[in-house]
């Protein structure tokens, strides 16, 4: 599931639609719809109780080479009866596959989210700490960033089926 503004902006290429997502969320007009991930293969590393996930994006073609690391800052995962939920906290870090460089992404959205109250003071403090933690992991080559961790060589299994959400996936209460 994805925000309808995200889906519309992906299909149309209209960045103004994407930028409407935050005001919609702040006003309680956030809607979800079905979305199928495409264009990349994703492997996600998300330790419990962390305000981030580390994502590895791969080319979906036969060579399956790693495109980049992508750190998504988010609330910790919350287990539900059908899986996990989280809440994106808007700012991201894009890291070169060889860890030689990185850049912050969507800091303007993060600032707007702070102004609109989507990212409150508690989340902001947690994101600041998570930023420091992730940069230290990169610099010290820890976690998935560790040399010889095997993460950059990972390959998806072509025979894996696409997961299907249950019909009542939007009404399931946390476990």
C-alpha cells in the first residue's frame, strides 16, 4: 500500500502532486491505495526499535548489481497480525554502493513536516540521534555496511512469489 499522492506522482511524473502529500497528511486527508513496487529490487535491514531502515536497491535485470544504499528514517516497526507497520519521517540518506559518498535527501520535506507537526519534537530528537548512529555505522563499516557482510552480493530468488495482502489489511489491529 502507498499514499495515493505518491502513486499519482509516480504515474504522472508531477512533482507538485508529490508535494501535496504532507499537507494532506497533516490535514488528515491521507489515503492509501494498492501499489506494486517496480524499477528496482529491494533488500531491507531494519533492527528492532530503530528510527531507520537500511535499504539496498539493486538493478532488477540479470546482472542484479547494487545501485545504492538508501537509509530511510522512520518510526520503529510495529508488529501487526499481518506483518509490520511504520511511519516514514521524511528525510533520507542516499549512499554510494562503495560507501565513498552520501547525500541527504528530502530535507526540505522534513522541514515542512516539522512545521506542519507531522514530525513532532519526540520524532525529531530520535531522527537526530538516528542520523548520528547511521553515519557512525557507515564510517566504521558496521552492520550491513561492514566489509564482507555479504549484503552487496545478495540476490533475490526469481521463484519467490509476490506477497498478497489480505482483504482486510487496512483494518487489522496491532498484535
